[in-house]
């Protein structure tokens, strides 16, 4: 969800430019992107009591389209968060926005403080990576340490959404066939992007340096549940190769940081969610639906049907308890 008229401006931009970086324009034309009433009606249809609002891969472009209405990006992000705080108030707490933060902005730490302390937002949301002056900047970039230091200090979780920048094709060898490039990027590239961002965060030492940071990734963390055993094998091989005092760089073990990592269920089946529960624990899995971009039968309907096949204790953990433990501010 976005404050008006950001999505309307974005749709106008798509209609004039035919920009396909984030999929066909019709994916973004649901009125619920700017309608509190439609959001609430959709929650009622699936008996959902409360919803967290995060932001999608196209957020930097949405902000760039509206940039001429603001002095700078820091000011625009502050405006977005303040407007979304009003949505929270109007909904009586049923719609709980998280703070959008671009950690590449100089004002990111101040924006986190304002959102958490002044607007009472329980967490922040950002993307896996950003393009800055033609260079891709991932969340482990040393220049972003002030952002991590601030969320660690305030002890607020960071929800991470893929940036949809990984196309998984070599330069000069484009994919062939109708929409094949988009299907590969959205069906696999975005999952790789989630996982890549997580591994970079862990192996760069961010979670070791900031032990109060907790991160939440969509789509079960990409392929995270499928690679944990392989990552452990590699760690053991590397750890046994050289004594710690002879290693050229610090060696981090992914398994040691799983307590700081959470994933959501969006677009996954009961078998895949079960695997995530087995590998990470139900207390590190939260319900997610990607509404309104994903049709309910693939989003909310699909995930709820999948969760209903699990043990009742696991169902309750995923639907409610994990997120309440993760975001204690929601209890206030």
C-alpha cells in the first residue's frame, strides 16, 4: 500500500514509458494500492485481523517518478512514512505500515529514528540492493553500517524485499520465447536475490557485529531452506583448513545466525513451508501474502490453505505468534 497519489503517478509513468523492469503495468493497477477501504475488505474476506504493510521492488522508481514534488529523497521518504502512519491511525491499528528506508541515503539513520520513536512503527523495510550512480549496492556494503548500527540500537527488525535486479542471463545471450526473461527473473532470479542478500549480510559480519538485528525475508528467504546443509558442509571444510589465526578473512557460520533470520510464506506450498519449519523452526516463519499484486488464489488463499495442512501449533505460530514475538510493539 502507498499514500496517494504515488501509485497513480507510477501508473501514468508506466503508460507513457512502457517500463517493464517490474513486470507488466497491469500488475500495479489494483485500486487497493491506495485504498484503505479495499485493504480492509480484503482482510475481512480472509478473516485476517491485522496486516503489516511493506514495500515492493519498484519503490525506488515510484519515488523517482514523484521526485519533482520533493526537495530530496530523504524528505520524500519521511513524507511517505508520515502519510502511512496516518493510514495506521485511520485503520484503528488494523493496517500497520512498516517504515520504508533506503539505507543508501545519508539520512537513513535519522529516518529510522523518526519512524520508530516518533511514528511508532514497529519495524523497517528495505530492498536487497540499490542502484547508486550506476553501481549496485548490497546491504552488506560498508557504507551502510550506520543504518545497521541504528536498527541494532533501536532493536527493530528489518524486513527485506528483493529489488528485482537479478536477471540470471548473460550479457549478449538474451532468453528467447514469450516473457521467458521475466518468468526466469521473477520465478528464480528474485529468490536468488533474497538468498544472495542474506548470505552477503551474514558472511560480511553484519549480524555478528550487530547482534540485536533481526531480518525477515520473503519467499522463505529464497532458497535458504534448501542450502543450509550445503553451507554447513562448506563451513566445516573451510574451518578445518586453517587455524583461525591464519585465515585471511573472518569465517562466519550461517547456522550460528539463524536465530536472527526469519522468512515469510508467500507463494509457497505446504511441502515447502514444512521444509522451512523443519530447517528454521516455526518460530522463524511468518505468514505473508504479497497482496494486492498477487491474486488471492496464489497469495493469501494459497498460503492459508497450505498452512491449514500443518499441525495446529505450527499454524498458530505462523499465523500469529511468530510475528507478535518479533514485533512486541504490536502488543501495546
